[in-house]
């Protein structure tokens, strides 16, 4: 029964709703990660360039963030949450 709800004749309404519900938070996390490396959030659109765009976005996501504050705020690794 659950399989039908995900992939049934109506095109997977639950899957569609889940994709829409996760798109905005996923986009927000991606933009914050790009801000960590000093890039604009608009760099997420580079994924629409076939093959090269996805690879370049992956490289940016795996790059070490800029040390210290940048134009998007403080360095999140610079904060110590010790008592």
C-alpha cells in the first residue's frame, strides 16, 4: 500500500510533495555553504551547466571555507562553544 502512495497511478503525489518540501531547505543549506567559501548564492545556478556545473559545485562544496569573517558574516569554525 505504501509503495502505491509513492509511485502510484497519480504520478507519486507523496514523492512530489516530499521533493517540494525538501527543496527550499536544501537550497538554503547550499547557499550557506557557498557563503562559507566566499561565493554568492547565485553560484547554485551553475548546476544547470551540463556536467561541468555539477562537478564545479561539488568542488566548491568540498573546499575549505575562508578563514575569518567574509562579506557574508563570521567564520562559523571560529566560534568556540565551550563553557
